[in-house]
């Protein structure tokens, strides 16, 4: 436990700077859902008919956060982007678009009837 309140406040302030806000999470998911890789697809300069992703253009556009993984294969580099359908699903869930349960609302009145007989104490005054 940190006894110095000043140190605790500095640490908490730094953690607050580093953590992602809910708005930032939704913004990132929106970026993933809306991303169109088309403008970044170019013809391979050495292999006619092959298409590749223009990595430098992604960097210039500051869109590398949309890349999920980069794989080196025997055919060259393979770039995988985040799943747009999954991003849409998460955004839809956030907005309550997909209800996976039924919510029943309304008023309910319960009437409790007490007849005065206690089964444990029957026969005792």
C-alpha cells in the first residue's frame, strides 16, 4: 500500500491517461467496421496479375491500427485486417440493436394471506 497520497495521485493520473475511454473504443470499432481496403490495393510490381497492400499508404493514412496481423508466407506477406462483421456486431450490441433475451415490464401485485396458524407452534398459546 502506498502511504504517500501524492504518489497515489500521480499513479492514478497516469493510469487515467493510458486507459481507453468508451468513446475511443467505439471510435476504433467504427474505424474497423467502415474500413475499405480498396484504395490500398495495388498491382504487384514484379508479379503481373498479383495484388498487394500498399503498406506505406496505410502508414501515411494512419490506418495501421486496422491491421490485425501480418504473416510471412512462402508466397509473400499476408496482411489480415480486423473483422468488420465482428466490429458491427459489437457496435450493434452496444446500441441494443440485438436483443438476445426478452424483457418483460409492467406492474405485478402479490397478495400474501396469513391465516394466523403457525405450523411449528400449533396448539401452543
